[in-house]
């Protein structure tokens, strides 16, 4: 039942039946699924204890981010009620995906549902259009593909949402798979690629390119990684320039859409330095005019020049989180990403399925981190989903670490104990009694025990060395080094934010 509730949550998130024109808009599917997920934890055979909530650094990082999101809001109780389902499903997913087979099924459903979304969007171009997407595609979107659901009704949103299917399909269907499954994977990748192409989303093209490079390079030898990156840098920009609308990047100074992003990025930075405005208060702060400004050259004076507002969306997860949650929320958000990256880059896997899950999750995180500079996915369930899946993999690998440590200690204790002496029986003649017993025809000897002579240990053939699954450095607690590295990652994010302001 626990895995069924997680699968149902994935279906509800991507297919969103409450938004289809079939009269289900009044049904609270998410609340029902949330309650079912909680019930499944308490009723399952494995049981559930409160301490199970905090087994990994990811658990603490997600809790800290969620608590700050609630406590920093001007209306904490309303924010708590609105966001509690995200944290609850993080818990349910972590507790449910306790084995590699379950993780494998989870990413399989994830792959299937993203491909379904891409297929529904493309079918709207060829006559099957139950969501009436074609009118929007040919109308307001000027031919750019969309799917008429709340989170996919924008070409950029659809494109960036479908990009993660690239690593999912490659690793789930092609990497070390049978030939038939590989053929299916190639066909689905063509479908996904065509969907992204028809969105004509510049950001989705860039995110897709970064995701492909990460997918091909991760887990390879260093020289292969360097070769892949060099080829991507040499020929990638030329290939990208051939895609629709990519030539607009060369005219960023005059492009209204890009200049709207400049305004949003500048507003976000200004609000972040003022400690943030609280959860879901970006639009209000932007429209109030308190922080309206125009930038000609990025400096302190340029933040004070008023101008009419032409765009109100943050256009970036990082910008929205920084503006709403301030420096602390920005740091905690990067803390979750850091924990995920550390687990995946230092983990050692011993089976193809473990390695498949590790590579899929790394590519998903790269896709999210790149896309988040161009679209606002900040509070989407997908962020909590890949964090939960990574935490579940961490738990599995750390459990193997603990089992090896227990076995090592038991072996060391046995070596420290003095070996018990080996004894053998021996008949010892008794000459003093020979005369008396000789007349009776009996042998004269006494049964005695004596130590056996020591025998040197014979060398044993060593078995072939195999990879040992586990977490690198047996890391399972956030320390000073982790805080410093997260701070460095946060600082790098802020510096890149300022770089975009000066370069767009």
C-alpha cells in the first residue's frame, strides 16, 4: 500500500485528473493520497518509528528548509497548511523506497509519466486533443507547443519538465539493458526530443544540452569525461545555434523577454538583501512598486531608478527562493542540493541497478539545477521527490556500511581471543605395572590427552575483488566541512546571479 500511494502521487502530479474536463475538479486527490500514504507507514509490516525520520543528512536539511519556509512567512499557519503535504510526501517516499527494486520501480513510473506528458502534448498536434491544447499552441503561444494543464501550459514549463526524461530513458531503457528495451528507449527518446524541439524553449535546449553532457560523463573515467566536455564545448554551441529561436540570445540587449528577466533578477537580488518577503509574496512585492527599478549598469545606484513593470514572474527558482526566503532560505536550499550531490558523487555501488539509480539521480539534479536558473520550479514536488529518492539510496548504502562495520568488529574480536588448544588421545605405557598385569595377559597403558602439534596455516586463494557498495567516508552526519562547502556553493550561486545581471 505504501508504494501504491507513492505511485498514485506521481500519477496525480503529472496527469492531474482534477484538471481534465471530466467533472473531477472538486475532488481533493492530493489530500486523500497524503492520508493514504501516512496510513500505509503505520500499517505496514516493517512498522514505523519516529527516529526513522532522521536517518540521513538529507532528512535534516529538508526539515530545516521546510521549517524556515514556514517560520519566515508573514502568515506561518497558512503556509504550514499549504506546504505540509510536500514534507509529508518527502517522508512517505523516503520510507517507501527502502530497497533498490523499489527505487528502480519508482524511476520507472517517473519515466513513463514524463513520456506520457510529452506524448499527450504531441498528440494534440495530430487530432487527439482532450485537453484542448492546440488552440493555445496556435493562439497565444504562436505555434510553440504546450499541454493545457496548470504546470505545463507554458512552452518553457513543458520543455523543462520533459528534459529529465533524457537521462531517465537512457539509464532505465538503454544502459546495460537488453536489445529490445534499448530499441524502445531510443524510440521514446526521439519522442521526448521532438516534444522539446516543438516547445522552442531556449532554456529547455540549454538545460537539455547540460543534462546530456552530465548523463554521458558521470561515472566515466576522467579522460573520457574531459573528452566529452571538450567535444560539447567545441561543437555544442554550433549545434544549439541551429535550434529554433536560439539566435535571439545574440540580441539579448534588445529582446523584451530577456530584459524582463533582467528586471526580475535585479528585483530578486534587492529583496534578498532586505531579508526576503516571505513565502508566495514575490508577486505582491513586485507589483507594489516598492522595489521597482531599472538597470543600465549593475551597481547600487542603478537599483533606485523607477520604471514601468513589464514582467512580474521571477523566471528562476533561485531568484524566487532568494527573494522570498532571504539569504538563509537560499543557503538551506543549496544545503539540500549539496547533500544530494555529496551522496551521489562519493557513493560506491556494487551492482548495475545501484549504479543505474545513482546516475539517474545525479542527472536529474543537474537538470533541475540548470533549469532553475530559467524557470521557477522552486516549490514543485519534483524537488522533494529527487531529494527523497537520493536520501533513500543513501539509507540503503549506509546500511551496507554499517553491516560491514559490524562484521569487521566481530572478526577483530575473534582474532583477539586466545585460540582454544586442540587435544588428541594417546596411550602411554606404564612399565612399573607390566610384571603384574603381564601374568593376566593385559596390556599396560593409560589413556591420556596431549596438545596436538601446531600446524602452519595454509595460504588461501583470494577471491576476485568486486566493488563494495557503500557511502564514501561513511558520511552520515553534517559537519563543519559540509557547512563550509554549502556556504561556498551558496556564494557561487550568488556570484553567478550577479554575473547574469551584468551579462544579459
